[in-house]
C-alpha cells in the first residue's frame, strides 16, 4: 500500500498510535483489576497512565491527519484511513472515560462477582486487541484482516452472553442489594459491553476498507 519514502514517518506514527492503544487496553484491564482488589495506589497510577496515553494518541492522530493532507499520501484511501483513526480514537476515549468512572462513582462490586466481571473485561480486551492486529494487517498484509475480524465478532458475542449472565445474576440472585445498587452494577457492565460493540464497528469498517481497496 505504501511505497514512497515520504510515507515512512506516517507509517511509524500509525504504529505508535496502535502501540498507544495497546497500552491503553492493558492499563484499562489492570486498572479494573486493581480497583476490584482495593489496590488504590496502583489504581491511581493506572488513571494517570491512561490519561497520558490518551493525550499522546490525540496528538498522534492530529499529526497523522496533517501528514495525510500535507503530503497528499494515499489520496484514494485518505477518507477511510481518517475514519479508521476516528473509530480507534473513540475506543481510546472510552477506555479512558470508563476507567475514570470508577474513581468518580466508586461502584461497589460484591466479591462473588469479581471473577466473572474480570473475565468480561478480559474478553473485551481480546476484542480490542484484535482490532489493533487487524489495523496493522490492513496496512501491511490486508489478506489477514478477515481472519482477525472473525475473532473480534466471536469475542463480542461472548462478551454479550457473559454480560447478560452477570446482569441476570445481579437482579435475580442478589436480594440483599438495593435496586439502585443493582442499576449501578448494570451500568458498569454496559460500559464494558460498549467497548466490545465499538470494536465490532471498527471491524466492519476495516472489512469494507479491504474490499474497497484490494479489488
């Protein structure tokens, strides 16, 4: 796809953008684990890290967009690439916003939910990590994108099933919880689902990009 020297920095910036997204996912997962386990200092460090990563990716996105226009790079694909960056940036913002909601709202999670909730977060992380791999493949080996997106769709379905199970458990089995507490747990479960759903939207966009530009 890219063949001129002018594109070297843009390719490097795209890789850095995806590296930052990858670190965001790891920080998000670690942050939720630290919150549930009561590791406040480590959780605060996670909040600081994910904010810095979010700021870095915002700057990288602006730089990449500027390079695409300034150097008239891949003009026939420019719009698709910028839309891809917009989708990926939305995932980063969701990771950042959702992790900060734990600090703002201080949700109470009963210990018996921790295993399932961490599993939910882990599977969602796999979906987002799949997006990172698929995005790299699009720029380097587009023929492998379909293989990655197939896994993303699978993980999103698993997230949906597990999230429904958690919510059902909260509303049907936790009789000692107030309704407001149950709504709060549902709300934070929906946050995780939202990330997986956004990963699917990126997978759809990548699939269209591959069809449009490899035929």
